[in-house]
C-alpha cells in the first residue's frame, strides 16, 4: 500500500529518518551541575500572553512549563544553581523579523504564573536579555563582561542542563554559543551541555495558517518539525539531548 500521508507528521517522519536525534538518559553525576532556563516568560509561553505567545492552549508548551517546574524543584532541593533568561526589550526598539514582544513594563517579560515562584527562590539567578541569543544578551557592551560566563565560573559548573523556549530559536542560539565559547576556553570548567527535551518547546504556525494571515511561506513554522530540527542542530553542534535526567540518590 502506498503511504499517502502528508503534512507536518509525514514531514517529521521523513526528516527524522535522515536526521535522527539520539536521546539519552543523563545521570547528573561526576561534576558540579547547573541549569539554564531560556525565556519561560508570559510573552512566549502564556496563552494569549502577547504577539509571540500561543493563542490557545498548546500541549508542548504546557509540558515544557510543567517540566521546568518539576526539575527546578529537584535542582533547588539538591543545591544546584539555576539561571533563568528573561527576554526583555526596550519599548519601541524592534527585534527584526519579529513583531513587538516582551517589552519592559508590559508584563510579557515576566515569568509565567506557574514559575513565578522562581523569583527570589534560593539558588536562582534571573538574567534579563534583550536579544535572541542569551549569551550575546548577557554581555555588557561597555566592559565586555558576560554575566552568564561569570555565573558559570562562580558556581564551578561542569554540567549545564538547558531547557526553555523556543527550541529552534533562543534555546538553539544559546546552546550553540555556549558550545563555541566552551571550545574557545571562555566558560571555565564547563564540560557537558545537556538539553532536556521535555523541558523545551517552540511555537506552532502551520503553512496554511501563515498563508491565511497574509504572511510569506517562509514564515511557516510547524511545531514538531521545528522542535526536531532545533534538537538535531544542537546535537550536531555537540550538545547532549536527554529525554530523562537521573538525580543521584542521597
């Protein structure tokens, strides 16, 4: 029988066959552990939270929030430090090619309600950034000092777990920049960068929806395909993709 399936599901199956993502169960042992949450803010992850937020409930985004919440509680209980990127833009200053989003003072730049408890939690450091790439966005233009690198060095982090939104945009760029910086000797003891797949998500904009909105075909962004490609590119750059994290038993 001929397979006549079309659309994102068929595309994902075809892409996965030739660009596989090998997921591991990663044991958090053998080095100092830290965690980086990328942009779990209302403007990206709260339903109706802004131009780039999901317009209706989205299962992948909901799973991401639940996993960030769950794993962060485990990290804090184990005494592991956590850094959180918060996308925060100067009002009226565009970030092409995206519409206005996460502008300071709108509330979009703040943690989603489910994760608001992280603000002030022990061992959690919030870092506001004003561009897609959080490594660039946490660099002081006047001094050249990088807040994320300093946080990694100060905590002696050898294993960094990364999650957040969007898998193929902000998470991808942060991970690739960190891998390059690690290879260049800029991140001190950092050895492994582990992307926790259940804690990642991206947005969904099928081709038909993009066309109905009058957007160019290049704006299409089928969620599962884009998520997979983001994971694949991080893996190809040297990150470890994990579908499960194992915490050492006391």
